[in-house]
């Protein structure tokens, strides 16, 4: 297959991942004011429960399927067989999961209508073959399809949501949007792969690695989605509504980082099977500096604007979400650092057990803290549990690879961005503190922060002769000359 550009794939995948979140984020000011904090909490609870069923239908296919397809993509026959075997396993599990979800819905006594609507979301898990396109690095295709469906979703929300009683319509639009997005990926499928008769032995060999990678997916979901379910059960929908919007904002920068990891996983898997250690270390080193530069900018940026952003964006009713944004933003650098290690070393080199141990430890920490703190502190308790979990995962994964990768060197490479980030936070936060909470204040805060951080970072990259930045500047000079 034609060699793919990492830079282009990163841009495509970043757009794809952000679009998954951008619909609720772009429409959230409108939804927050029309549906309210309680209605948002009700939707969040039904979605989080349905998400677990989708998670079970996917097992560990997102990472394992991506990795297997990436390693087989140069052999057409092997690619067809691998895809067919993987999808056969996925289809069997998905049908079983759908049956269990329907039983769950029939047993519900409250808010059953929202759970019924989420059947469409659960069904989308059956048709999810994005792992195939990621493995063959066809990111542009997934972005195009996702963009169209998300734009249609936005139009539908503003066209049909008018009052609090339209909560069920909002839920239906979101669930059907996910289903249509996955169905559309099947239209161009025959251009890249053909179904062949699944081989039972081939199916069986995938079961163990899929299950191994499924366990960390469940563990991660404990502190990404279970906290919402626990808030709904141990606290109330008001606290869940605050937390839902705060997490929505923090997930945007995390999604950018995830996009980079998704793009690098097939590339690093391909290098790993070729035993190209030198290129592996080079990519990880460059990725670490780039990712952490971006992560620290977003972390300190959110910290500084959150108190102004929340009431301006969602209204005074959601002012408390600003405090939660500030707390959750501390997870971004730990998630980012661990993501580079996980997607560029642990998973490509099939260090699945080490990865598994780290996320299980994080999930256990999160569950314990949630059980203790959520009944007392509500959403603040869930926030503390999430922070502790992400720090735990990052530390364990770092310790696992400390003898294989130059961790100290990585830390030194982005120390400058910590200093710049702290200075940016002081300047931007104080500007917001001494001015009134308004749209103008928020815009000026963002502009000040972006300019300060960008200029300081560019100076550092030029002084350290960063090859990515130098190449980018050379290309710009060439374009200007032309």
C-alpha cells in the first residue's frame, strides 16, 4: 500500500476524534440553557450505561485490530483473512451484547425511554469497523464520513430541540448519529478488503489478545465513564450535569493527544515487526516533545480560563463546572505522557500484560476514591478519583519502560514548557480575575495565552534546533519564495 504521511494522518485523525466530541461541545451552550443541568445529567447517565455495552461489543478490537491490520496490510490475502476472522469474532460478541442490553432495558422502571433510544447507540458497536481503516491508515476517509454525520447532527439539534420536554429527541439524535456514522464506513469497504470464509483457528488465535486488551479498555472506562454512573447512583443528576460539561471540555485536548497516538500505533507496529529500534526511539523522542508541549499548553490554558469560561459558555447555572475543569485539567499531561509510551512502545511491542496491570491499578484506585468521596463531595469526589487514577497509570507505565527508554531525557525535553505554562497561567488567570466575567474577557484571555505560549515555545524550538520546526520553517520559506 502507498506510504502514508504521519503529519497528514495526525491532522485527519485529530479532526476525527474531535468531531466525536465536538457536537455536544458546540451545542452544549444551547443544550445547557434549554434542557438544563438535570436533563443533561439524565442523558449522561443513559449514555454512560449504553457505552459500557458498546465497550463490551468492541472488546479490545480498537487496539488489537488496528495492530493486526497494520502488520498484514502489505499482503492482500492475509489482510482479507485477518479482517474476516476479526469481524466474525466481533459480530458474535456484538449480537450477544445487544440481547443483554435489551433485557436490561425491559427490566428498567425509571427513564426507560432514554435507554430504549440508546439501543441505536449499542447497535452502532456491531457496525464499527474503524479499526480496519486505522490499520491501513485511511484516516481521511473516516474523517470525511464522520464530518458529514456530525454536521447533520448539529442541524437536527438546533432544528428540533426547543424545550426541556425534547430531551428524548436530543438523545435520539445523538444515538442515531453514531449509528449512521458507523454504517457509512461500510459503503467503500470493498475497495480495501474482501470478506472470505472465517477460519476457526484464525478466530481463536485472536480471542486471547482481544480479551487482554479488553481488560484495560474496561479499566480505563472505570475512570472515564463509571464515575458518571456512580455520580448518578451515589449523588444526583445535578452533580452529574456539572461533571458532564466539565469533562466534555477537558476531553477536547485529551482527544487531540489520543488522535496522535492512534496515528502512531500502526506506524510503530509496522516498525516493531521490522525490528527497527533506531527509528522507534527517534519517533518516540520527537513525539514526546511535541505531545507534551501541546498538553502543557492546554493544561495551563484551561486552568487559567475555566472560572470565566464556564458561566460565559453555559450560563450562571454551570459556574461550578469551572472548578471541575480546573481540577480535571491536571490529568492532561499524565494522560499525554502515558499515551506516547502506550501507543508507541507497549502495544506495538505486544507488552499487553504490562499495560493491563497499569490500567487495572488505576481503575482500583479510582473506584476506591469514588466510593469514599462521591457520597460526601459529589462531583469533586469524582474529579479527585479521576486525577489519582491517571497519575497512577502514568507512573506505572513509566516504571515499566524506564530500562528501555530514556525517561529522564524526555522529562528534560519538555521542562521548559512547564515553566512557560506556569507563567502563562499567572498572567491569564490574573487578567480574568481583575476583569468582569464576559465574552470579551474570555476572548482576550485566550489571545494573551496563545500568543505568550506560542512565542516562548517557538524560541525554544529554534534554540534547540528541533527538526520538525526547522523543516516547517524551511517549507514556509520555500512557499513564500514561490
